[in-house]
């Protein structure tokens, strides 16, 4: 059996980042929080600009979103397409995530389209009223 070549430090960093992105997508809050406690950046983003908060929000993991926000993640950091985690949560209809993001200071007017615009686009009048009543 041939020995595999040792990973380079860059490969280790890329592997760790992949693990963090997967944890955000799958809602592995405890694992992600442990890495954040150890110094992993809360605003880490992938090659499309999606942050850990964006991935957790889009996949409906309110507890993970909350943990990221508690570790200093920016609730309004847009991805490369100008979308924010709140707009993604509105699109997916994730009420608990919306509540967590708003509680963490997310701005419904941030991004393109904004969460308000996304709510209007999909006829979610209750959310439009909620956002405009802030």
C-alpha cells in the first residue's frame, strides 16, 4: 500500500473550512461553537461569499445562527450576489431563523434584494409588515 503524501498547511486549512461550512449547513451547532471558541472566524465565507450564517440560515438552523451571532458573526454580510442571510431565510420561509437574525440585529433593508423586497416578491405580507414595523 502506498503512503499518501502529507497534507500541506493550506490543504489542512481548506479541509477545516470545509468542515465548518458543512457544520453550518447541517446545523452541527456544538461542533461549530467549539471551533469558534477555539478561534475560528465567525464571518468565514466560501468562494461564493456565503458566510457560515448564510449557510445555517438558508438551511433552517436557528440554533446554529444564534450561536454564530453570539460569536460575533455579521448578520448582514451579503454573499457575492448581494443576498443576506435574512433574505435567504425569508425565501426559504424559516420563521425561527428570521426571529434569530432579527434578534441579532439583522437589517431587513440590507442586501439586494433585501429581506423586505424578497418578502414582497413572494407575497409574504405578514413579513413585510413585520419588517416595516421595526
